C-alpha cells in the first residue's frame, strides 16, 4: 500500500523509451492492469451471444455478405431495396467477422466487444501518460464498469466501435497539441471522419474538444494553429462525406433507397434524421402523446430498448401491449430537457453513477493549475477531457431525440476525469491545504447521488432486497470512509499517528469501493440474466419475465416460410412488409431464408414508394405477397385492433389484393374466426399481375 502513495506523488516521465518504461513498471502495476483488463474481458465477452444478437442490423449484415453492391450501400435486404439508417463502416467490420467465423451471434457481436476492451486499454494509456499509473488504472476500471458502455459493447449497434475510433483520435490530437505537428492533427481529423462513417454527426460531438485543445496548447504561432485547424477541418469534411457523396451521385435505380429519408439522399440522412432531428426532435419521432420519444434507431425502441415483456412508459406507468413476432418494446421516457437530466434515474442509472465525482475531480485539477496551457501537460488533459464531457453533457441535457446507448461516447471522459480527479484530490488531501476538503465532499456527494438513483428506480418493488441492500452498503461504506478522512483531518493528535498513511489509503479504498457497487451491479445484471441481446438498458429488468436465451437466428413461423417459397415463382421479392423495424417480421424472414424482403416504408416509416410505383412493381411480377398488420375494425367496433394506422401503400394492397387463408401459412390459429395469431395478414396480389 505504501507503494501506491509513492506512485501518486511521483511525476510520470513524458516520453521514456519503451524498454525502459517496461522495466520501471513495478509488478503490482502490471498485475493491476491485468486485473482491470480481465474485468473488461469478462464484462464484454462472458456469455456473449447467448441470448442472440438482437434485430434489424444482423439482417443487414447477412444481406451485405451476399454482394459487393449490398456491402457498399449498406443494404438492409438481400434484394437491395432499402438501406439501413446508418453508414456502413461499423457494419463492414461485422461483415468481415461473419465471413471469417460464420454468420452467428458471436461473430456479429465480436467487433463491438473487442472495441470495448481496447477502449479500456487505450484510456489507461492516455490518462497514465500525465497523471500516473494509479489514475490510469482508476480511469480504465471506471470505463470497464460503466453500465451503458458494457451493454453497448455486447450489442450489434456500433457505438462502441465509434468510441474506440474517437479515443484513437484523442491519442492523435494529444500528440498534436504537445508537438505542434500537423500530421498528428490530420490523423485525428481522419479518425473523426471515419467516426462520421460509423454514426454520422454523433462523431462530431468531440470536435470542440479536439479543436480547443490544439488551438490553446500547440507550440505554434496562433496563425499556424488556425491554419492547421482549417486544413484539418477540410480533411474532416472530405473523409466524412466521401461515401455520402458517392452514394448520392449513384443513380437512384442502381442502388437501394436511403432509409429514413423522404428524398432518397444520404446527405439528408446525415443532416436530418441522424443530425438536427437528434437535437431538436422530429415529426417522425414524436409519440402519440406528443412527447419527444424516438421511434427508430436500429433497435426500434423509444429512447430505450427492446426486451421481452410489456411496454413501459414514464417512471411508473405501464401499458400492456401484445408482443409482435417474438419481441416487444420497452419505452423508457427520457426526462424533459434540463441541466439535471443526467442526474435523474432514466439517464443517470446508465452512466451518471460517478458523474459528480468526475465534475468535482475536474474542479480539483482546475484549482491547482496555473493558466499556462501550452506548457502544462496536465492542464491540457483537463481542457481536453473537460471539453469532451461538457460538450456531450450539454447535448444529452437538451437533445430531444436520442437513445441511452448514445451516451457510450461520453463514458471515456467521465472515466478519465474520475481517475484524474481522485488522484488530484488525494494529493491535495495529503498536503493538508484547504483544497483537501474536496476529497471527502466528492465521496459523500457521489454516494448521495447513487442512493438517490437507487431509490428512484422504477422496479424498486420487483428488486427490493437488491436495491435496499445496495443503499445500505453504499451508505455505510461511504460514511466510514468519509468519517475517517474527516476525523484524521480535524483531530491533530490522530493525524500525527497516521504517518504511514496506511489508514488513509484504506479509508480512500473503502470509499472508492462503495462508489463502484451500484454501477457494477447495473453492469453485470443483464449479463448474468441474459437480457443483453435486444436490451440496451443496464440494470435489473424493469418488467416482464426473464428471457431464457436463444440463438438469435430466425424465429418466424416455418409454415409461412414454406408457403412463400413454394409460391414465390419468378417474383424477385419473397414478400413485402410494411417496415423493417422491430415490429415487423422482416428480420426473421431474411435471417431464415436470406431472400429479398421488401420493406415498403423502411425503418422509420418514411415513404420509399408511391402507390403508382407499387402498382407497377406488382404488375411486373416483382413482388406478389404482402405481410401486413391486420387492418383496423370497422367504425364502432370495440374489438381491439392488432394493426396500426394504415398508410397509402397498405391501403392499396388491401383494396387490390386477396387475403390468404391463415390455414395455408400459419402453423395454428387461435379461434374459428381465422384471425392470425401474430396480428398480421398475408395478401396475394397475383390477380393484379
């Protein structure tokens, strides 16, 4: 333990030789780093794929494996009818993995899990360079235990891939700010541009941190810094929009329709659905009650996730809804925009457990640094990580349309500032100055926030023993740690007896352990309960039965597949469905057959066809069968409808095509009325042809 105190007070060499650095790396450092890496590996890989790989995106990966055209344009279906709602770079990695290891849940999830572990290692290195081994280890441990980061690492969404890309860019821009070399700055711009081709404008949230750091810290004249930033900005735009321009310049008849757009343009997708609509909300993303709840982004959840069970809205209200296919949707409403949104349970439970510690740690470092950014490496780190956290914190506090797993990009900044802040506050405490009071204040404030988040958890009545036990444990351990630190500071006689600092280190360790209890439980629960496949929410399940696991492959009625394949004839598309989101059977049919399925309204119900175009496709024999929601009952009929509001395409099919008896395409029906068990109806348009 004495070695820890020594390490905390020693300066870390800036650029030692690789071999010398390894030789000076004490064995306990290596063991500690190995332990953190093992924790990250366990969290990201244990039972990976046991409960499947989710929905929507695996269908696109399967389609992208079929042809170079589908691969380049990120086609959702094997027929190349419509794209997915994201650029392809992150999914190209999944395609490569599936080509190497076969198409299965593990191969699809492997790139994201690897990205999660590599992000932990890279963050350790970035923090250790200027703040020492202990700060690096603490930062890496916090990132490895950040709930939303871990559940994202285990899912087929590509936010964890984006996080690793941005961390590589962070390494490059830190090098640029220290050396003033343009090539490092340009490399950071390339990495952000690649990030744009993973999640579009979400990658640009780090640009203020990159730019401000280089502008304030690079050892160049102000005009050279401005010029370098201009060149980097130009390169950023070129890398970002190269694929977008290539797609938009391709004739529309030679590529899939761009999903979630009205004008079939990737530029519109980048600046609209994946751009300003995320900040301002959009007409397609408004719930029936008028709230700014999202309706589509790869998982079909409304600012939430997909999980077997009833629909949840708000903190306490529940509304039962029948499952569609094999899945139902959990809707978790995000609190209204406010500076405190990240401290409330809906978002705080995913990433805010240690946010007070990160903010107070940033304050502790700012208080003791003189404003000389160009000479002070630690102050440069403060500017960089502080701007990263500030920019993303503002966005997630005011944005009207986002999913919790987007906050994965904020996790590295919180983790870095936690590690840096604890080490800085510890040094201040040891020096005995007035700033030393910030350490116990940070511990007790963070503990109080965690107790608040636990007490506000919507499923308190379902997990009372767990939550009550965590509240008690956090409260007791925090009081012991803070009481010891405060007591030694205010009682001179007691302070004189603790010269070897063992008691102080033990107290601090107890305090840190107390603060890691809740995020660890929130992180590991979905893993142990196997709820992580379609669940992008950490913590104990809110409602519904616990899933029993699955293969993640097709879960569609075999009778439907048999009927469609037997009667497809020369039609290009096996069947057409209303949309490609999680409330349709498009995913299961593609995974079961690897045949073209037409999603008429894409993922977010944007129009990809007009009724005249649909009529032409039917007359040409391009598509024959349509699997659509059951039409609503006649006016005055009080029987609940299994379908949603009809759109013009659905109306045209109902009016011009014949229904297929369910006995021909379903394994079983529930009653003599021949109503389909899944709330869908199959239509045959052969007569129109």
